[in-house]
């Protein structure tokens, strides 16, 4: 299996759901075989708006050949992630690079979890709503739009 981990791993966060990762290629002698590509392992450490920890699901993206960068789509807004990169030959994976931590910025919240009309009268009504299931950041206000 390969002997050396990719070096100089860098992450550039593009928006709340997308990041670009790049790394320096390993020396070809250290691959000890045919270079098949690189694997990026990444996982969400925690959401920044909630402290609850849940099962950590590692995701893996494979980039074939001597490619030294790749895009990480489908990230969750307002979250902290870790990643590492490994080189792959026909026999298996080499050692992992040191973990790199990155954070995604706030994203647009989902809609309120419910909306109820209570106490309707001829000229008024009361509304109740629930917090969004996915706040994707720090909620600062709600905007109510209505028309007669």
C-alpha cells in the first residue's frame, strides 16, 4: 500500500453547502504501485446551532488519477466538518493526512414547522408558528407577509 499521506491539504468554503478541497500530490515512488487516485473522507462534527451529537457518518469521495482537488457538495449550512485525504493504489489506501477542520456559513432557514390560526374574529386573528426544523444559522426574526 502507499507509504505517504498527501500534504498541504487546504479547504476553501464556497458557500453554505459547497467546499473545494485541494492537496499536494504524493511522490510517485511512495505510491508503490499504480496511482489510482485520492479519497477524501469527510464528516460533520456538529451543527453550530445545536449542541446535540448524533452518529457520525463519514462520507467518502474518490477522485481518479492524479487529480489534486475536488468539490464537496451537499454540506449542511452552519456546521463544523473534518476531512482527510488518502492516496490509493491497486492494493489499497495509504495513510490519512492530518484532519482538517472547516466550518460552513449560515444558510437560509427552512419554513416554520407549523402555522396555526387561532381566535379568528371579523377584524383580527392570532397566528402561532413553530421554529424551523432546519434553522441553518441563528434565527434573528420572522417575516410575516399577508394580503387581504
